[in-house]
């Protein structure tokens, strides 16, 4: 079955004032849809059609040369945005609890320190990309990736990603990426991050 943009689990305006309704509509309905359409067009009638983005993104080297970059960018766009919508929730934010909270405190010292590290990773990502909290096989780590690359292609498990493409924040925050990242943390659904952490 071709990829589809999943419906949001909350109304477009539910993340206000942190993430505004106009940005959510454009980001979900137009930007995410464009990745899906391009991924589907590139994969149609190939042996890769029907594979989940996760399966494709962990074997990019095996893709034919003529579609590799297109699929990397657009199957990546599908995977990253599906994650993104699930990583946000109305009334989100605060600090993670349970095993995830303990691991974050143990690794970074505090949830505040984790947020500061992710913010620096997001600010430091030149151009478009993502800041990530990952499990790299030995423990938690923060990193950034360009474009629609996902740490899963490097064998790392993505737990939380912040989209730092301008389309994610420019309508409301203009050039103030740091302010957007601060606001994003007020929407984080730590429960879904904890579910991913439990699956590592
Ligand atoms: Mn995006």
C-alpha cells in the first residue's frame, strides 16, 4: 500500500500557543503530503514498493542509484513526520518520568540539561534538519542530522526528533529557531518517547 499522511491525533490548533494552527496545517497537509507523494512516485513498480520507511531507511545502500537520493529524502520525510506528530501532544512538556526520566538524569544530569543539549544541536544544525535524542546502542545521546536523514540509517534508535526546517517554525517564529525549540518542548509527549525507549 502506498504511504499516506496519517491524521493528527489532535486538532490543528491544539498545540497553540506553542505551535500555531497555520503552521500545523501547512506542515501536515502540504509539506508532509509532498514527501509522501514523492516517495510513492519513486517507489512505484519497484521491488521496494510496499516496504515500510523504517525498512528502507536501514538499507539505503541497496537502493538503485537512480532513486536512492529521492527515496532517502522522501521516505525519510514520511518516517520523520509520522514520528514528529506522535511526539507532540496538547498539554505536553514537563519532565519525563520512570525509566526514561532516570536514564536522562543519569546521562545528562537533568531534563533541563537534555533540553539545552538538544537546543544546541538544533541551533547548530546548519540549514535544514533535525535535532535528536537517540539510543545509540550503548546509551542515550543527542545529535543532529541534515535534511530528512534519520539516525536509524546509522543504526541508532530515534526517540525524539525536533524538526528544525524553517517550514516548521517560520510563520510564527521567523528566524528565531531557538525560541521555536523552547516552545516545542512544551508540546513533547514524553509517553511516546518512553514507549520508544522501552522498545530499544
Ligand atoms: Mn517538516
